[in-house]
């Protein structure tokens, strides 16, 4: 029997280890970094085919809305919700039929935006926000994919400034975060806009607007109110006319810090969505 010398054993072991390392290295290489373009492409696919998206020139959505004042529980009422959109034009209306708070009307007609008063002298907190941050209506962000004006439907024309940020955990759920910079900068503060997408489906499920007030800015907000946060959450995605759209839309407005805390909620459930009826 031939006896293998120790140096040959070491050489063979070195070859085996080297082969194992070569096999392992490709498996541990980092995956390509995600980009906003990649996320948006998958997001559009999650809505429907290009033909189905192009065929939906206009949309009419109807349902109910429940309004609540969260902190003191001083207000709670139900009403009707209607969303109309045609290409870049869109309108959102909440009707409560209450003298204290009759409702809301937010409109962009393709050129000008309108935020209705709730009485002869004032707008609601949400109305104030949309009135001052007019780019949210003008660029079709409000209402997300429920509106045909949603800017991600045709980024070649809308040309938004987008950047993929990270995978972020929000309320226990990992979501892809994209920053959105509007064409017109806010004059009443520093406005940050973040869009969030599910990693599994690439549905757009959350938009967060964070307005940090500038010191000495002349606005209808109390200057001591440091931050205004508006969140739009979307859920209960269902098929309609070859598209997958949310039936649930929740709008949450809150003010920080705690000593100036305010919080309001508009919870919308849509029972009917129709296309090309306008």
C-alpha cells in the first residue's frame, strides 16, 4: 500500500478548501441595489397591464367616509365619499350634511386647484394643508392610484424627482420607501414626501407628508406647531376592469409635538368604482 506523504495531504486539502470558497463566493455576493425605476415598474405591473391602464381614461369612485377627532373624541360622523378623475383632472368630495362640519371638496381642474371652505371664514385642518401645499393636488399625489392623475402612471410626462431610499419597517411591516420631490417647493415650511410599496405585491400602500414649519413663517398655522404629518393609507385591493385598485383609503392628519397635539381621521370605504363614465 502506497503511503501519501503529509505534504501531499496538505496540498489536496488546500485544493478542496479553495474549491469550496469558489463555490460559496457567488452565493454571498450582494444583489444589485434597487432603484426607483425598478420599484415603479413593478408597481405599475401590480395595477394592471399597460393596455388596461391606458384604457382607464376616467374613474368614478363612490362609498362612505367616517370622520373622527382622535384625541378628545369630540367629533364622529359618517357621510358620502365621491372621487372623480379624468386624466390629470381630479376631484374629491366628502359630504356629512352637518352644520358644524358639512364636508370637504378638493379639486384640480388641470390648471387651478380649489380647496373649499367648511364655513364662510375657514377651512378644515386637512383643507388648510392641501391649500398651502398646493403641489399635493396639482401633481396628483392626493388619493394615490384611486385617481387617474396619479403621477407614477406616466413618469415620462410628469417627470417627478424620485429616489429609492431603503426598506423601512412601519407598524411592523417592511415597505420600500421612495422619496418624492415636488416641482414647486413649499413656501410655508419644509415638506417631505415619502411613498411606500409592499415588497411582495408592489402595491402603493402609504404616502407620508411631513411639513416642518419654518420659524417666523406667515401661515395660518400656529407657529408653535412644529410638525404637521398627513398620512394616506391604502388597502383592500380588488380587481376592477382589468386593474387592481384599493377599496379602502384612510387619511390621518396629526400635529406634533405633544403639547400642541391634534389628530383627525377620514376613513373611506369605496363600494363602487367605474371607468370611462365621465
